[in-house]
């Protein structure tokens, strides 16, 4: 198995069918798609079960570590069988065609491949303005200040080698800040990090990003990288 796609869901019943269809139609490499859910009542579950008849690569995986985004991600990483593991959102914000370019970089020997909104060719369409500004500042400043080989440190849509995931202990305690943690630890640990351009589209009816809750968790790893570089 070359590739595992880990996709956490939380009541994505309205869009998960379209997301799965897009992934299965454009991702060229042999893969498994792990749909990770918290509760049996999740609206995504019956839709996924229906689609499994047509898409045998799609697997339903129940969160084994407890509810929440972080535990869903950890469950997906633990259950993944692929040599490369990609985390992707279920709400149509991520472009699955980019996965083919990410796998090309994987075959070139990179351990982390970030889908970048802020490199040449990348775009971000919509979304909360303050989140856009902070994310862009974080990514570009880390690129120039500490030499991080991506302009987008915070986007969760990225690919990791199984080797990297086995060797780096995840310390994040919130959720999607795990992306910046793994990326900066990989960079300073001597692993190869790169990026490919992506277009991120904001489609959600309401944002689940709460600034007061998540910002300190991202800043923890931002300043970790700064200290690592200059101390």
C-alpha cells in the first residue's frame, strides 16, 4: 500500500459523498481512504456505508482514542497502512488532485510534503480574514526566519512518510496544530520537507476555528521553531 488518506469527519453527511467521489476519481495512485468518525450517530456514517459498495478503498474507522479532532487524527495515523499518509479535510476545501503532485514529491524522497496556499501558484479563496492573515504571516515568517522549506506552516493538508510518523512523538493537545508541530520537528530533525501549490476554498457554512482556543496552540510550535533556530 503506497498511500493512506486520513479524513476526519464530524457530521459531514451533506458533503462527504461528493468529497469521496472527487478523491476516487482524481487520485491516480493505489490508496486507501480512511474516514475517521467519533460517534455512530455521525451523519457521515450512513453515506459512507452506501458508497463503500462502489469504492472498496474507502474504510470507516471509529476514533479509538476519544472524541475530538486530535484523537481522530491520531486514530487515522495509527490505522493507516500506507508508506505515505496524507491528512485531508472532508468539507471540499482541499483539492484532491494535488495529492498526485504530493506523491511525486514522496517518490523523490521527501518526508513531509505541504500543500501550500502561499507559495507561487497557491491560492486561498474565502475564509475568516483574521485567520488568513495570521496563517500567512506564520508561514512566510517561518520560511524566512528559520528556513522552513514551505511557505505554509499551518495548512493541515499535507503528506508524511510512515518513517517520520513512527519517529516523531506528537505532543499537540488540541487538534490541527499537529501539522505545524510535525513540520517544524521534521525540519529540525533532519527530515526532508517540501511543498506543492494548492488552492484552498472556504465552503463551510460556519467556521469551526475559534481564535481564542486555537491560536495559543499554534503559537506554541511557532515559537518552538524560533527558539530552536536561535538558541
